[in-house]
C-alpha cells in the first residue's frame, strides 16, 4: 500500500503539471513514436517538473531515463490496443471525479481550478479522461504480462538475504488500534426524516420533473450527481446487493421505491438494461443529526469510557458489549486494516479524524469520545485505544514479511516485464528523435 499511495501522489503531481503545461504554450515536438503512440518533448518536461516538485535532484541524463519510462509505457499502451483491451467508462468517470475533488479541495473551488488552468471544467475533465484511460490500459496490459508470477517463501527469504540493507523499504510508524464505535442514538428518527425527503423527491419525479435535475440538486453522491445521478453500465457484482436487487428488476424509465444500503437511502431510475449490466441514475441521501442527537452519542460513550478508566470494565469487554461495529466488536474492538487485512495501520490509512485524535496518544492510552465516519461515510462516534505503536524502521524478514514478499514479487514481475519489452521491441515500430539517440538506455532495443 505504501507503493500504491506513493504512486498516487506522483500521478496527481504529474497530472497537475500536465494540465498546467497544456494551459500554457507548450512545446509539442514529437521526440519518439512507439507503435503509433507519440511521446512529446512536453511530456519529458512535465516529468522533470514533477521531480522538482518532489525535491528530486536532476542530472544531465535524467531526460534519457524519463524518456525510457515513457517508451515502456507507450509500448504497453500500443500492445493493449492490439489485444483489444478496453477501459470501463464508469471506472474512468469515477476516477475523474475523485481526482477533480482532490484538485478542488487543494485549490479551494471549481472556479479557482478553472482560473488556474485557464480552461473550463469540462475541458479539464477531457484532459483527465485521456490521461486516466491510458493509465488504465497500460496497467491492464502490465497485469496481463505478469499475472502468472508467483513467489515462494524460500524465494522471499533469498531475496531478503541478497538485498543490500539500503535498498529495503522504510516502514513508517504503524498503529494497532481498538475501538468502541456507536451510531447516533436517534438513528431511527434521522432515518425517518431522510426517507420523508426522498419520498417527496420521488413524488416530484413521478409528477414530471427530470430525475437528472433533481439528482444534481439533492444527491449526496457527488461523483454521480454532476452527471445527473448516472452511474454508467455496471454488473451486479459491482453494485451492493440491496441496490442491485432493485436496479436489475426495473424497466426502462421506471423509478424505484426507497432502497436502503450501507451507504444511505437511494431512489433509482432505470436508463438501460443489457441483461448482465445496467445503467441507472440514483439519488443518494444520508441521515442527518441534530446537535441534541450528537450530544447523546457523546454522553453514552463518556459513560462507557468512565467504566473503563475506573477498571470496572476492561476495554475489550466494553467493546464486545457496547460497540456497534460488527467487524471489530467480536475481537475486543481490534480494528482490521481493509487495505492489508492486518491490524497494522499507517498514518495515511486512517481516517483523518481518527489520526488527529490518536497521534498524541501513547501505547495503552485511550482517546476521548469523538465524531468520525465509517467506511461508507456514515456518521459514527468512537473511543479509540492505542494498543501498540511500531516505530519507523527498515523492513526486516521477521516483522515485515508481507512487505518483503510484495517487494520481492515486484522484482520478479519487473524482470518478466523487461523480458517482454525486449521481445516486443523487435516487432514494434520505434522511432526516436536524433537528439535522444545518444542516450544510454538500460535496454539496447529502443534505438534501431
């Protein structure tokens, strides 16, 4: 996951610089062509900008190393098109929305984002669509090449033994946490109120108002609301069960009754059914809580905390008895990291509200009650106990076997990928601008 998060940061920074350069008078000289896919000089400059933003030290031959990265990416992209790989439009749209939210949060507003890039939001989206589609195709092709790679425990140990110490990853601070989590006590009342609002919206649709217009105005799923609530074609497996059970039984244009899922309450409208995939619109609304409702939740947790602090009740027993989180209460409140399926959390894997509360706590200490969100963004209240803190350290085979295993497997995959690159260089049209032919690439097959 550390590799994933680091890659995500680089992608966001690169995209930031990419959109900025496109808004300026960028030099779009073609410096290389791989199977019909072009690499521009501005691509190289964007990556150099990204490196500077990251504080990387650039050397004279950095451009050659960057160009080789692009050559490999374009070779994968070209092959993905030959193999007729496709991207899921809904997945691309979701990723566009997610990245736009990131940029808007960083810069303050949609208008500020448009001013920064000197173009309207829909043009920024189209730039994103091209970048994200290529990234997903390239990743699919890479996965296809390395999908059969597996690694044994003895190979992991051998990799660790033969790896220089300074090449092993640094493991940041990791936390083992327990929690007591409750929903606001007046959940039933809040649910009743939100269903009343949705019933009124549904009635307006049935009387002739456009579903898409109401979705833009009221839906709390903002990623789909900007498209009038449309989700794009999705399979049953890509939807939560309660939602799918209703959606797949609707006829074209039909509007559902209220559907409750772990995300909140929905009204769904069928756009098109292709049998195994459906395209629907939906309006999502979540219960909201008054200050009195929230105060009652804090008071309840305060009472539970008092029992634990007075040693009248062990934290584990309190979690089993009072916590409403079904995933952790049976384990004495121990929280499992959904990204790694272990009990270890790094800072960036925690909800910001949770990390803010526990960052000053020592091992064995318990937080005061606080408001947070569950994995579906529903309002919850928690008390968290820091069971253990693993301080930052170099990865070792005893404590970080899973990390070493991932690194070792990535190393094997890189070797397989390099073999694939060298094979496909021979059968793919590749042209590199004379200005870059003096580069010392790690693979000799780029210059023909």
